[in-house]
């Protein structure tokens, strides 16, 4: 059976025409026999595009495959990812050196083209032009493309050019860290890398301080201590957090505790490797009274905090709007002046 250009393989479904005998398909090379498969795993006789209503692939158009690669452990690559990497005529990659090592390990020979954050429209146009007749795989340095990387611009261009886009499931630091964090997984918010500058980082954290969903961030080792301090200031010291380091690699570590404990821990250690932070969402506690907010503000100010830092901290802890907390801190400062 021949599948159309751009098809990622047979669609698995419970539908199967009576008497159909499938002895192999475009990706199994005959390794799986219909008679050995349970009914729900048997390939449908209908190719991918037949299940898309009136949508049809453009004639003689290649496909853009979004291919996840391992975070660090090469055993985490999927069979489907290997098949696609062997079949495409070009790999668009965030880092040609890292991807080159991956391809060499699996004995895959394929031309590469650099595509990263600062790639301009000309580079995107070059890849889209290649997609007019050939298949292209988009990979990131590690993990799933488009998760905090610039791949979406290429995908947007492919969609605009009516090029089929086929995503493959695979490794992701986001879901890997979340699954082992011990924090709620039913609702979460991924915010990519925290901003480099303190002011921008704090503004972002303040904007999600009252968010009940679990929060996930990426962070570099040299900014980790400062990031944890800002999380403590903006979200409060008692939030549970999982600090995930070097996931799937030799020195993998998942540290769990409160934000205050994490600050103390990583002030005494030299952070190394890639970090994913998973922070509990805002607790569904009763809203603080005005007296409680004033008391917390007064305690922070008496402890030497600036008015700005006191407002950040109490806003994160109380769930009050920042504007109202500012009004209260101004009231406290006025009382101190009168005394």
C-alpha cells in the first residue's frame, strides 16, 4: 500500500474493512502482521488525508515534520522520529553541532540548515522553498520543538504556504518535570525562560501570583539563585517547588521543598546544568482581610524591606490586587510620618 506524499504513516483506528489483509506498511517494513495485532492497533485502509474531510494536500508539496529529540538520554528517541529523520531531505535545527552528533550516533546522513532565534525571513523563505518539493524535519537542540523556541515562525510560514505540518510526540522537559514534581498536573501554565532582567522577571511573576495553576519555568544555572529569590518575593516563601536539574541525564536531580528552602539550598550550592522549575499555584485560601494585609505590610517594612518589595511580597501571599496593597502601604507610611 502506498501512502500519499506528506503522510506520516497509517492512521490507527478501530475501523477495518472486512477481509483486508495488511502484512506491513510504509514504516513497519513488514515487521507487524495484521494477524498478530489486536483490532484497535490494526492500520486503517484509509490514508491520513482521507480523514480530513474536503482538505487535500497540495500537489507535489513536501511536509514539515516537527520532530522531538532526546533531552539527554539518546534512548528516549522514538522509532517514528528515527524513521522521519532518515526519510527527509533536510533537517532544520536550532544547533547543527548537537543535531549532527545525534544523527551521527544513529548513522543518519542528512543535510542540515541552521534555524534559530535570530534567523531572519530569508532563512525561513529558503526552508519554505525547499518544502515545495521535499520533506523537512524541524528539530530543536533538545526536546520538543516550539516549546520556548522560535520554531513557531517557521510553522506559521508553512501554514501560510499550505504546506502540511505533521507533529510527532516525544521528549519534553515541561511534561517530564511536571510528572515527577509531586504537584497538581491537571492544570498548569508554562512560561518558558524567565526574563533575564530583575525588573522584567518580577513583573512576570507578579502577573501570575494569584494564578491557581501549577507554574513551570526554564532557567539557566547562573541566574537560578536570583530567580528563586524573586519567586520568593513575588509568590511567597511557602509555595511548594520542584527544582529539576539535568533531566534524563547522568546527574539528574529533582529537589523538592518550599521556595524559601530552595533559596537557602541553592545559595550554598553551585548550580550546574539545565533547570526546570515547577511551582505550586496560588492556594485557594480565604482572601485576607485589610487588617491582615496591613499587618503583613508593616512587618515587612519593619524588617527593612522597601515599600516596593513589601507590596510585591504581600500581593503574592494575600491574593489582593497590587493597586489596593499599594494604597494600604501608602496609608501605613503616612501613619509613620504622623508619628
